[in-house]
DNA sequence: GCCAACGTTGGC
DNA sequence: GCCAACGTTGGC
C-alpha cells in the first residue's frame, strides 16, 4: 500500500527546481529522530509532497521514493539516513500553508500539529484533498 | 530579524 | 531519570 508523506525543504537550500534539475537526489540533512523514523518507514514507490518552508510556505510538487533508506553520506556518526527521491510533477497550483490552515479537512495534518517535523506522514484523504487544491492528478 | 515552539544535551 | 540550558526550525 502506497503511503503518503510531506517533506520540507528551505528553497534557497534545496528547492523543487533543484530536484527537477538533478532528476534524482538523496534527501539528506535530517537530524531529528522522528523525521528519521519516518524516513525509515518510507517504502519504494511512496509518494511525497514537496513543501517549501520559510520562503514560499507552500506545497509545490509531487515526488516519489525510489530507494529506501540507507546511511546518510554526510553523517559521521552513522545515526542518520537518507532516501532517494525523483520528481513526478509540479503542482499546477501551489497550495499555501495559509490555505491548509484555513481548510477544516486539513486541520489535523501533521504539518500543522508539529511544525518543526521535516518529514511528516500524510493521510490518504488529506493527500486527495491536497491534490484537488493543487489542481493536479497523479 | 525576532521569537515561540520544541527537540536534544548534559549536569546532577 | 529529571530538568534546565541550549540550539534549531520555521512562521510571522
């Protein structure tokens, strides 16, 4: 069963456009245990919403997990992991944080409940709703 | 740039 | 094992 996730990145560090340009990249730099556990729970084929934090504050596109977790090459301690993702397609219409907050059906999203969690699960019904808001289909 | 929220660390 | 201090994230 496909699981849905939301992954955050600050666009000036690593943006949607960067991922599109690279075609594929490992999602690194996660240094939070809960986020790491979520990374470890990701399965090949899972779908991720790409969210721009700090600047933009909106969901900009869809990507897919192509390689399940392996040790983070930028980490010496051996504690942290990365996954590989590829872009699928951008949202036709970006979905902003303000919009998510203003939508009762999305009020329970982990994104809102735990703002600092950079890798968060998304429920299927939330995912469907977001796709609709983004005027995009898989 | 500020600050609130929250996760992590380390002293006891 | 508690909790204060500290660091980081991310919205505003």
